[in-house]
């Protein structure tokens, strides 16, 4: 396979299309990242990994948005919101869930 064909295949796997977040006040924000960026954000936030300041800001925006428009009709933002902004107190623990700082 020629080098240019390989580069095209790699570029096709990396999407930098914006994810548009809509807020209750009518404002919008865009976040961008390569390929599985939202999955990495989710894993970092949910798994307690150290998020960069930019990633932490994006997680905060996702949690505060009313809804989102993702490339290809994906619904990862909805999944993140449902799981990360779930019950304030896990059953039987009395402990509150919080995002890593």
C-alpha cells in the first residue's frame, strides 16, 4: 500500500468534527477532539484518571449542557450525562459521587 493511501486511512479514523453543546440559556459551545475523544473523557472522568484542565472543562460543559449534536448522530454525550450526573448518593454508601479534580 502506498504511503498516501495509508495516511488517508488513518485520517478517516480520526474525526475532528465538532460536538455542539446546547445550553438552557440558548448559548452553544463546541468541543473537538480526535477519534474517540468523548470516550477518553468519559473514562478519565468516571475512572478517576487525571484530566487535563481542558478535558476537565469539557466534562463540566457536557454535564451542564441541555443537549448535544454529535457527528454522525452519536449519543455519547447523553450516555456521559446519564452516568456521570447519576444519583447523588450511591445506594447504601452515604457517599456523594464527584468528578476528579
